[in-house]
C-alpha cells in the first residue's frame, strides 16, 4: 500500500468502510509553460499529515468518515490512454457508492473522471474552478491537452465555469456558437460573490455535480505553484464560500488538479491539501457532525 492521505494506515476493514477514496494521477505530459504537475499528488499527500484533522469551522474531524488512498494511476502516452485508466478507476469508486477525489496531475485527466460520472449520473453538471476556459479544440498537436479539457467534456455534461480570467478569442467564439452562458469571471466571483453563488446554485439545483478545481483559479499570492499563474484570482475565503455552498447540493465526485510544486515552498502543497480537507468537511458534515 502506498502513501496515504493524512498519513492514515487503514486496515482491510477501514479500507472497505471508507466513504472517501483518493485517486492520485501523476500525469504531466501536455503542460505548456511550467511543467511539474506530475509531482502534485505526491506532494499533497506528503503535506496532508501535518494538518489538524479537526475542522474548527464545522466542529468535527472529516477523517472519521474513512479516507483511503489508492495506488497512483499509471501515466501512459498518449494522454488518452491514461484518461481511459482514470475513467475505469473513478467508475469503480462510484460503483461502490463512495466519493472519489482525484489528485492531479494535469487537468486533462479530468476528462476520464467526468466521463465515468456522466455514464452513471444522467444530467451531470461539471462545476469548473479555473483561471482558463480550457475550451481549445486542439493545442500543440493534441486534442487531449490540458488546454482542451473542457472542450472534450462539453458534450458529456453541462458546464458552469467560475474564476475565469484568461481565454482566447476562439474559445469565446465557441461559447457564442453554443449559445452558452458566459463564465463567471474572476472579478465578479470576488466583487459580487453572493449574486454569483445564487446563480450558480440555481444552475446546479437537483442535478448530480462533479466539481473540478484547477488550482490556478486561486490568486498566485495564495497558490503560486501552478503551471500558469494568472494574476487576479480567487482568495482562500472566496473559494471556501463557493465550496461550502456547493456542498449543500448533490456533489458526487471532485478533483484538485495542476499543483506544480516549487522546491522549498511547502505552503502551496499544504494549501492544496487543506483545500481538499475543507471541501470534505463541508461534504461530510451531515454524516459526521455531533447530533446529526
């Protein structure tokens, strides 16, 4: 058994009863600026045991739900081969009635996770936190680049994008051609977050939800360790505000992608681990809070 999130050492019984399954995907082959996301899952897991397991906001320990970390998915080329492995892994976790949490790795691997979820949950909504729309049809010779992630997913699920602050003219033309609502731009997610959150919940209400978090949705002052650190991103509490609101809905899976660790800068690894654990605290609160 490989390294475990939070440093847990689950035996066979704990593994079986765990409500949460961590799926590390150390794939990084199409990153176009700063590579290194292949090291993201390992660094998140290494940082995680150093957090307090008690969540001071929700007043319980999400770890009590049981969290099991699988062996990493093998990174194969071309990227669609690894995407197929991700689809298989996430599908198996969903079939067991557990919450899959994918750790990336580059964002293209989300394609496999969403495909598995869409096969099992009709009417799936993908809620995407990201600095970029990722709607290019092809980039640097492949349709499975991290810059094409949401374009490949577009026909699988309804997409709601938050935190966007960088895109190409072609991506905007694509959105216009689809008659799609524009993204929730980062500036409005920060300056008018109550209105954005209200509209977000209206779009996802009653639907199964897959949440994908590209860590570059956060401002570089909070999360510098990403491949393309765009200025003007969400703050820590902006992010938690939206995740807490989404946790009241039917979230069936989520992923946290694109951590590209910076040697010696442990705060970024810790922030990514903490973000995962906070979202789990929101999602599991109804099961584990005292008196619930």
